[in-house]
């Protein structure tokens, strides 16, 4: 018996259990989610004391932006529109205004906007009066039904108006505090009121601002200035050139130029001043708000041109076309596109058989195929069982990824190997498989006879479970044609997405399925004989090579201590297996001692294996200065400087990534071409779960690695193929 289905299933369940806490937490989220190609918006709530008159209740729209995209503050700046929220609430319940977190200044050419990138929560206080009458709950928990229609303008270089409708059933009793951290962060970013209003004076074409009462933590610091009244000052003005600021004791003064196209002349100006990012301290206020009276005489304001009815109609039509709602029909692809994606998934699954990830499993299947030489019926049944295991596992893995993403997780293909617990469980599984192939133990000598007889009655279980294991190990790889299909699947309705995953699984299983139904293939194999024992022991070494690869992956995630702990645990596990093959009292004594020692060592897993080490800790001393860590901000800085950038989306568990890294991206001629064209080289390491990298991959239409992007200012990004060749890279560089 090569490997037991019982032991196999036990270890797979353990691997799945390692990632259960995160999944359970995500599954508990409430509220409607609207996802567009540019943002993910969700209605969330915070009611730690339940919903009742006088209780603290907050609701809010949380917007997670794709890299380089942003939405706007209450004053959008030189262009843009603020996010608008329209609530539908029961009688006796009302909302206050949006508690706008302090924005950031977003330069756009020679203009500037005020808005938010990455993730922002726009909180709104919910006021429950004594007039509110809770609904009668018939067999359920009474809840406050909240409806929201939100609209926002999301921009990068282009701007797209979007909207969504949200519903939320907020329980009246108990505590709703799942999003406490998000609301606390939004509260910390809320400008604090100043005790003194300050004053503003109009002096020619400038505003002279004077504020007193700022706390000691802000005094002497350079402050950002955000007026709530739009179109008054020159938003893109740069401190030190177009406007100045200074401190006289505890008084902050600034001189700001008026906007060239000023359209407002307020008598009172609400404004916000904020510390720079580098000066902000956790737990301390970061911004302050006041409403300052304005003295002096305003220059004549510029008359704004009205938008013509024809242009207004065109803008309305554009907004209607760009709106992304919750209807599935809006995201339904054409039949031609979907068929092409199905074909790409099938072809990607076929090519996945050529990836090094799958070699150990295919080796076992070849050995099993040879054992059944001459038995055409057994070949067909084995092929069907293996195909069933592969396809059902792909559907389960794809369904889990789609469900977790819908619940708010930023996941992509191969997400299971982003969990150190799953990696450790797979390393243990492959160690046992290698020991079994090497002849260290036979399951029949360590398991009850009832288990062995059950396996003999159901030999197809091993073929099915081999298909399951093939998917677990092969799925982190992304073969050619596979990346686009998987990225396409993420944005499809669930039924169509699962069809793509099924096509991918069928492509992976197809060669073995064909071999089972074509007798000529079986005739190519030699007849059973002593050579099979030699081949079986030889196949143990690909298993141990897979273990070495998994230990290296865990070392990238948890550092050298985690990898060392896992190796020690695997050695103990191997010793326990060996002890169980002994006979008599010796077996009992040695096995007991080894099991006890292994149990003690297992406690170190929680401290070393399952902990995630910061990237800087892992890379210390070994980083290549040529490659810089990727971030969306870094890409924007490089692009703004007019420099092209090459991004390597990679992961330690991606064998294809490592092959490309060693054979193409380390080639002297390729590196010389990068240097000659002054291309910045960034590496986005997805070994551990990283929502920002997942969002960037999604924006590129991909859901897994490897992905290679060459981006030059003023040109569309070029996405290269998964199997990267030197000629392809050099040709792309030559086209810059």
C-alpha cells in the first residue's frame, strides 16, 4: 500500500483547519458589499451597547480603493465630487452628517485634490429617539433595517462615477462591534475642534490665516491646510513657494494665494489643519478644525461658466453607463469572451501538468498505473476517480476563494500556501508519503485490520485522494493561459466562475483520464516486476524534495526559527513512524517517549512556525539592492519622476516564479538592458497574504502569480507571460 486514504484525509483536514479562524471571522461579517473594478464598498455598523435611545450607534461606508485610485473629501479640491450618502431609515431613527476623516492632498499634474486612497471609512452617527418602535420579531432576532444609496466619483487619471445600494439588518440587542478597529481608526483621523476660532484676513490676492490654541504636539511643526469651502484658495500651491507658514510662539500663521477662478467669498471659513504623516503619533490627535471669521474685502470673484444642456446630458449618460450596481447582468460577459476563457482554463490546466509542482503526484500515479498493467477496467476506473478528485477539489478551492473574497478577504489563487499552518501540514504529509515510498513503514503494519480491509474494498479512494492532493500542491502554480482565465473568473457570477474552475481541473486531469481509456498508452509501460520496487523507492526523493521546498517557503513566512522548528518536528514525526514499525515492548516504550517529545515540541509551533515575521526581518542581510520592495505609492513616485518601472509579482511557494527569477531576471544581458534604460525594478512579494498586492493583481485582471508588468510614463502597462523568456523581456524593454 503506497499511502492510506485515512491518513491522507486526516492530514488534509488538519491543513484546512489551520486556515479556519480567518475564514470564520470573514464569514461573520454583515452588510451588503458592492464591488467594482476600482473600489470595494461595504456598509458597516458599530453598536457596542445595542440599539436603543441614547446608545452609541455608528454606521458608515467603508471604501477600499484599487492602487492609484481615489475618492474625495467634502471639498474635493480642484476637481472631483465628494461621496454622497442617502439613507432610508424607520420612523424615529435619523443620521447626522458624515464625520469626515482628515484627507490627503493628491497632486494631479498642476492641480491638486483632497481625498482618500487605500481604505477609508466614512462614519455617520445614528440617532435613535424615544419615538422609535422596534419591529416585532417572528421567530428571529429583532433588527433595525438600514438602507443606503451611495454615490461616489473614483479617479486615477480618468474619473468614473459609481453608485451602489446597500442594506443592513442591525441587531437591536447585544453588541455589534466587529468593525470596532475601523471605527476607532476613523475616529482617530477625525479633526478635533479648536477652542479658539482663529481669524482670516483678505489681503489683496492672498489670505492671511492666524490660529491659536493648537496643542504643544503641533507647535513648531509644518501643517497641512484643508479649507472646507471649495474654490477659494489655490489648492495646488506648494508650501515655501506659493504659500508660507510660520510659528510665533503658540500662534500659527499662514499666507495662502486665492484661486485664479475663485467663486466663493465666505464671511466664515471652516478649515482643517493637520500634522504631516511623519509627525503623527499613535493615540494622539492628528488634525484640528475651526470656523474662522473672515475680515477684509474680497476681490471680485470670477463668474463661472454654466454647463450647456447638451454637455449636461452627455455627462448624465456617461454616469449611467459607468454606474456599477448589484445586478449580476451588469457583469455578465459576452458568450464569445466566456468561451475563450473556458478554453484558456482548459489549456492552462493541461499545461499545469508540466509544472514542477505536480511532478511528485504524477510520479505516484505512473507507479499505480504500472501496477495495474493489463487491467483495462481498473485503468478506466482509476482515471475517472482521479478526475473526480481533481475537479471537485478545484471547485471547492475556487468556491472557497470566491466566498472569502465576497466576505471581504483580499485573496488570490494559491491562497492556501499563504498560511504557515497549511504549509507545515503539507510538509508533514509529504514527509509521511516519502517515508512510505522509501519502505520505512507500511500502513498495514501500523493500522487496525478493519481500516486496511476497508481500503482493500475501496481501492478507488486512493485515486480520488491523489486528485485532491494534486490540486492542493499544483494550485499555487500559474501556467500560461491560466492567469488571465482565473483573473477573469473573479469578476464573474459564481456559476460561471465555477465553470472556469471546473474546466481548469478537467485540463489537469485530462492526460491521466485519456491514459485510462486508451489501451495503447498502457502497453507502453513495462510489465510488473522487481523494477517497480526500485522505482517506488526512487520516487521517495521527489517527495523529500517537495518537503525541502515547503520548509523553505515557511522560512520565508516565519523566519529561520520557524523553518528550524518545522524540521525538528518532521524528524520527530519520522522517528515516531519508525518506532511504530518495531515489535513487542520495545515498540511501546520507544514510541511513547518519542510521541511525548513530539508533543512538547509541537508547542513551539505556535511561537515559531505559525507566527508571521515582518519582511524586513526575513530579508535582512540578503536583500538585492537592485530590487526594491513594491508599493503603490512607490510606483506613483517613480512614474511621476518620468522613470519606467518593472514589477515582479512573486511568491516563495511559486515554483514558476523561482525559475523565472534564476534563469531570466538574473541574466546579465537582461539586467544590462534594464540598467541602460534606467528601469526601476520592484518586487511584490505575495508569499504572505497582502491585500495591497491582491488588489494590484485584481486591477491587472489576474488572481495569482507570477505576473510581470513593465510600465512606462504615458503608456499602458505591458503584462508579460508567466513563463518569462529573456527575448520577451528584452523586446519589451526595446519598445520603451
